C-alpha cells in the first residue's frame, strides 16, 4: 500500500502492541504490514506469546530503550510509541534514541496520555 510515496507495506512496524496486539492487527489489515516488532515492558511473556495473532510478529520483552540499539539502521520503520502515561525524561530518551538511528523515510508517531489543566479564574 502506497501513501504519498511511502510504500508502508514494506516497512517494519515497531510499537507497543499490548496484550491484545490491537495495533498489529489494524496495521496488518489496513496497511498490509507483515514485518512487526511488538515491545512489551510488563513481565507477562507467556500471555503475550499465547495472544500473538501472527507468527511474523517478533515479540520483544522489556522496555523499548533496550531494543533500539539492535534495530537495523538501513530499514525503514513505522514506529508508534503509544505511551499510557505523560511525557518523562525516559520517554524523551526513547524518542532521541530512535531519531538518531531511524533511516530516512521512516515514520515516527508518538502518543501520550495528557489532561488539560483546569481553567484558573480570578
């Protein structure tokens, strides 16, 4: 599937699939990506293996920072860092690490949990 010159079906998806692998299912179905890396920080490897919907998904246990150095600098990635919490120094380091190694043409998406501050009235 091509989108604005990006042949994303040939990309490697890297993200936090969660125990349900929802993003992996959607990206395979709609973008036809079949090279995926799912990183899971929770210590639930057996549950993650049991729930894995496709054999082509490579499951990596641990935090993403541990796996960034092992990525192929020549390959194009579609990376989605979908954090359940707000920004922190650790998350910014993950982003910096990826920006320093992703091949040109790669796609980096970042989502974080945030809440608007209540309006202050005087």
